[in-house]
């Protein structure tokens, strides 16, 4: 008879693996379960081995990102909403720095790539809304512009979370997104106001680790 899986153990192993990545401890079967009340067999029971664990870690990163993006309120200003999605992206990275790094390790597959794609599709839909209200040109490709805005957010996030740039550098997102959206057809002044309204760095303060 197959043993009933305990979701608590699965979650514990995921969180422990993420913490070990953060502290740069060697992540092996033995080190993962050391000091816990489970054996190395648990890694096979819940993840089919270490390769499966890496897949789950990548997927968990996108799952948490998707949940964070879903918290963004949709308003009548789709440009503001795009900037707010960027802040949600930053917040997720600050809350889950270990999983954030693993998310983009393409050497391991995802459990569900469709679910991961949903994070980008949220940006695509925001661009489509902006086109629908006439603030972006009709010839703007939603996927292309969404990818460009993601690249801006990812670049800033990575440079800040890995150390080269200070937290204050996140403010660069306002002029960068304003320039991108203005090039797509939005009015410069209206665009900047919208981006400033959505790009609220104050929302990150409780999540910033100042230790």
C-alpha cells in the first residue's frame, strides 16, 4: 500500500532547499534532510529525486510570482497597472530571493510550463487593455512590449538582489518604463503620472531586508 504523502513535509523540504541556496550550503540528499525528522527517501517520495526537486523549486518560484501578480488591483488606468505589476514582481523577488534565482535556471525543466507562461500573459493582457483605450498605437505587439517591460523589471531586480546596485536604483524603473510606454504611443506627461502611480516603491519597504 502506498504511503499517504504529507504536504507539510513537501513544503518543509522546499523551504529548506530554498534556505540552503540562500546561505550557499551544498544542496545534496543528505544535507537537505540533515537535522529533520525525515530520511533521504522522502526526497524520492515527494520529488522523485534531486532532479525532481529542482523542477519543483523552479515551479514554486513561478507559482509564488503568479500569486503576487494576481494581487494587483485592475484599475481604469492600464498603464498604471503595468507599472504596478512591475512592483509586484520586485516584491516577489525580495520575499523569495532564493526561489527567484532558481526560476531562471533553464537547465531543469518546469513541472508545468503553461502555468509559468501565465506570469507573462498578465503583462500581455495589460498591454492589450492599454491599446484598447487608445494610449498605445494599434501596431504595438502586446507580447513584444510585455517582454520588454519584463526585461526592465528583471534587470533591475537582478542587479539589486544580487548586490551590484543599491535598493535606491529601483527608482530607475519610472523613467525606463515611461520611455518604453511613450515610444509605444502614450502621451509623455500622462504616461509618467501613470507609471509613478503604479511604481510605488513604498510598497516594498516591509519586505526589504536591512540586516
